[in-house]
């Protein structure tokens, strides 16, 4: 599974760094480093939403406050 987080300027201002750090922590905490690839990219073109995240090319809008819920529902439940 590949999870990609936008680290472009707009998403950065909306908390992309916190989202990346939380995902890194959750992946490590759940021993998923061998199953989940976490990557960064620049603008995904949906800046008006929140921090842009894709999981295997499916788009999600995430904030630092919703990162754990996103991880549990869209990553952990589907690994």
C-alpha cells in the first residue's frame, strides 16, 4: 500500500508536516513499515480541501486532527 501526502505550500500551511509525522508514528506503532510506503509529493491540485493524501491513488482530504481516524479507517483496516 502506498500513502502519499502533499507537502506543497498550501498543504504545508494546513498542517502537512503534522500529518506526515503522525502517519510515520502510526505506521511504526502498528509495525506496518514493510506493508505501507509513506511518500511525499508536491501539489495534487485539490488545495481548497485540506492536506491532500492519496492511498493507492484514492484521494482523501486530511487534517492534523483527522489523521488518526484516516489511518484507522483507510490504512489499518485495509492492510
